[in-house]
C-alpha cells in the first residue's frame, strides 16, 4: 500500500521542493493548489497525511483544516506555513492539526514526523 501524502500550497515552487524531498523518502505525493481541490482529494483518496499551507488563495487554510477534520477526523494534518505565529499555531493544534512547521522546512524534522505516523 503506497504511503500517499497530499501537499496543499498555492505556490508551485514550494510544492515542487516538498514533493521531490518526500518522493526521495519513498512517499507517493499528490499536489493541490486550492482548498476545494484538497477537500475533494481527502474525500476520495486514502491518504497517509496532509501537508497544508495556511495562506491559500480563496478558501483559507483554517477552513480547509476544519473541513478535513469533519470529513476524516483521524487523518493527520501537518501545517506548513511561512509565518511563525504562536496564536495561529495554538489555533491549529486546537483544531486538530498534528504539527505546525514553518518555512523554510526542516526536512529532517518533517521526515521524523511522517515516520511516526
């Protein structure tokens, strides 16, 4: 069974960097650039985890996190964001996020988080 990780970010360059790192580690990677598309993927695909940016255009990351947790409460969601904001981080954890990681991503740390799933 492939370990499928969904990446959700509206910056294509960031998606490409994360995708290449995760594929190198043996994960299958799906990429979406909108919250709506991410929610469809969560509904229709058996995922291991979601890496979610908060700063999405249109439907924002908090709304996407809330929807994912309604659809699949046990699905691990790792927030990957450009801003280190303690209030945002606490809100994400309160909403059910597994982890809050800031960009630039420490891939060794991310690898360890995913390994524990």
